[in-house]
């Protein structure tokens, strides 16, 4: 079961359904959860070949109406989001410098339904004892993430240079390949627009109103060459200097990491990004 699905199921059982009523607003918990996952991916830093460190302190900025609606539940929601980040880190084999915390803040410059995520890496305020070796003398997993945190103490070294061929379509620094990539499997990519499925059979896919776009969108709010999707580990979407921009999982952006089920809005058109192994 996926990390986001588990998060949704846990949230459904809280406070006798109170969350189900609160989250009828435009901002949905799963959208915030997806944004936290992308924040980890986009800010991952390699310490050494066995340790990739990601932020552990997150601030979710909400519009004034959404903040007033959600702030009474900020403690429980923050705990659930932190648990989701922890599950995602385990899946991606990320590590943390300290405990995971997620806070909600009000941002007067945001409209209802929009949000921003800020993050930072904070070391634990208490000194940790190194994990005890197991019966075979091997270092047991420890610290705040996965795998074993046997890296150096203090500030991490400067990241090494990305491999040749890096660019907009390359994985963010610190991102590990998925199981499909490492095991030689094959991942299928496609998008869904108004119920119509468009297979992505090339590394890049340009969306726009022009007949020269790979997928033409007949929408006056869409530019001739509006945005480009690049498949990979992870897949990304890039705005191509469009007039109205793009919204990914509820957040205005010029570039974002895509996950299976990501919701992209261009003009008045909604696009669902899909990927599956096999």
C-alpha cells in the first residue's frame, strides 16, 4: 500500500470524522502530504554513498481562511503528516538530522486553496549515542532515518557534482533510483485529460494549444507551448514561460516533481499524471 494511501486511511479515523468535515475546503491533506514528499526529494543531500539527508522541519503556509479552519486540528494533522514523511523516508531510504516536525502557519498573501511549503534541516538538540553493534559486530540501524546513520558528525560536505548528462530531466541531487530503474524493470507513463488517456512514449512531452505540441489542449487559457513533462526518476514538469502558469497538486509553481496521481492545472484544464511499473 502506498504511503499517501496509508496516510489518508489513518486520517479518516481521527476525531470521529471531524477531519472529513474540516477538509471539505480546497486544501486537501493528501495534497499537503504530496508537497512534503516533493520537498524531501528536491532538498535531498548526499553525505556519502550510504546516507542521503533530507529536511526534518517543515512549515506549511496556508491562506487566512484555510488556516483559521485547520488550526484547531494543527497538532493532530502535524503528527499525521510527520508520520507520513517518516514512512516516505523509510521507503526512499532517506535519513534525518533530528525529529520530524510539521507546523501550520498563516500567509496573508495566499488565496483560499493555495499553500506553500518551507523546510530546513535541524539537528537534534540532544546528543545521540551511537547504535550498539549486533551479535555479528555490525552497526545496527539508528538515528532518525534509514539506512544506518554512520556518517560524519557536523555539517554535511558539499554535494558532489551531478553525473554527466544532468539537466532539467535528471533526478534531483540525492534522489535514489526507483526499484523499477535499479532492477531493470520498465515504468509506463501517461496522462489523463477529460477522461482521455495519452501515453508518454518519449522522455519529454510538450503540452500546449499549438498544433505542434505533443498533446494539444484546446483551452484559451493555455499557451501555445505551455509546459513540458520529463519522465524519469523522478518525473518532473516545467513551465515553458506560459502566460497563466501551472498549478501542481494545489501549488502554483514553475517546476515540480510528479508522482502517480499528481493533479496538474493549466488554464481551466485539469491533467492527471500517471505512472506504473510493468
